[in-house]
């Protein structure tokens, strides 16, 4: 995977350019609905690891794929917005490389945010 920001891999760790990482985090905090900011802050404080996906599967069970399907349009809109309006290409890459796509706290935030966007 080629990312539009600097990435270094070292002993099972992925190091992302600090400026890009900070910019994506700031964009998420600025963009998430106010009511979800505490949950986003908690999710961004988490450090996903190799067991994150298995934990998410246990936590969400059969709902995990439905949540992913519902969140995809939101992630796509955020990716496009960050790239075109904020000059931050690679949001999807960042989510994958950080491991947040498998972090249950981030999944919970995107589930709630997606439900808000579809419900109202």
C-alpha cells in the first residue's frame, strides 16, 4: 500500500508522519458531531494492536459487517472532504495503517455517527 504521507515500518510497528497523523486526528475531532466528541477522543487515544480485530468481532458479533456497510459512505465522504477541502489525501489509508478500522472504540464512533447521518 502506497500512502500519500511518509510511513516507516519497524518491528511490527507502523510509524506515520506526525504532521499527517495530527492533521487527520484534528480533522476528525473538528468534524465529528459535538455529542460524539468524547467518544472520538477516547477512540483516538486507543492504540490498536494485533488483537483489535478479534476483539471487535467478539464485541459486535454479527453486527460488525452491517456497521462497516453503514459507515462506508461516511468514510468515503470524509476521505473526499479531507482530500479536496483540507488538502489531506489518504484518510482511508490512515485509518487502515493506524489500525483504527479494527479498533472497537473507533467502530462505535463511526457506527453512531453513521446512524446520525442516516436518521436525520
